[in-house]
C-alpha cells in the first residue's frame, strides 16, 4: 500500500499530510492510513500537537473519491461512511490538540475532516475555497458535516452553505467562525507550525485538558460540564506544570513547562 497519508514528527508536533494527488480525494485506504497515524499520535508521549494538511500547497482535499462511490454497492458505501465517521471522531476525542491547516481548496469531505479537528487555519490565497457542496450530487455531507458545521457556526449559516452548495473564501470563513486564523499564503506553513510549536512546548497538559473539557463538556448539560471541568482542574493542580506555573508567577520569572 503506497503512502496515501504521510506522517512526520517535528519535535513535539506530529504532521499528517494527505497525499493522493491531484486533489487528495479519500477512499477506504486513505482513511485506514489516517487512522493509523492518529493512533501513532495518541500513543507517542512526546507528541503534544498534531497538524493535518495537504501534501501539496494549494490543495487540502476535495473530499471523498466520487468514482469509488459510483462503483461501490450501497452496503459498502454505508460501511465506508461509518468508518470515516469513527476515524474522524478519534481526532476529536484524542486529548491532544489537532489543527487543520487548510493550505488550499478544502471542500466536501475535506472540510468534514477539518471540522473534526479542534482548530482550522486557512491560507489567504484567493483560489482557496471551502464548503460542503454534496447536495449537487443528490446526497448530504455524510462524514460529520451536518452535525459539526451547525455546532460550529450555527444552524442557519450551516444550512445555507449546505443547501446552496456555496463555496466561500478565507475572509468569509473567518467572519462566520469556520476558521480561527487566516495566514498569508507565502507564510502559511511557517505561521501554522509556529502556532503548533508554541502550544506543544508550552503548558501542553493544560492545553490538552482544556480541549477535552470543551469537546466533551459542551455535549453535556451545564451541571455535567462543570463536574468534568472540576475533575480535570483537580488533575492539573497535581501536575508539575501547574506547580511550576504558580511558582514562576509568584517568583516573577518565566515558567519552564515540560508538559507533565
């Protein structure tokens, strides 16, 4: 099996690159390889932050392989969607920060991948667009799009994007809260890695438990979310980083965090 998804470690950052040219569509093999690299990140104690991006600048992913869907029988397509959903949910539930670096066009299932990440950064290249145009094929966004997009930007905006199949650029994507940061195209990778490395080399344990509190707690009622928040805070109080952070504040010096 060829490397349809590339993986490398850069210090405490794990870099995942979709690598199925020309437009990084995904099939079952791509999802299997993606899942393998998510597991690598989960079990590597050194990695604190993961970045998901396209191998070639200008294209993140055009989504699922339409030829594969055309030729597959309904049972296979149903199982394919289930496996995609479960794999993307692993990113969401992993207590490490995942950043989707949209280094180019990101549509359909490509955006659904990005929605399963914790943060989304986008290039300001005017040719880069994003959206969920599956309705033009007579289907719906079936890899989490109908659930994650409304939770992120609100029901009305999400419905409008999905039923009109409208594609938007980086400026509007940031305006509606679909992406958190837009970086200049020429500096996109450097700016993304700068952010990722800062998180990975800072109080990473606190960052990762903040992720867990937000991802899990917002799906609970307020009482349950507050209980989860207290539990995770108590864990942090016992950590080396929390002790170092509090001590450095009182001693008026810069903290030296270790992620422990």
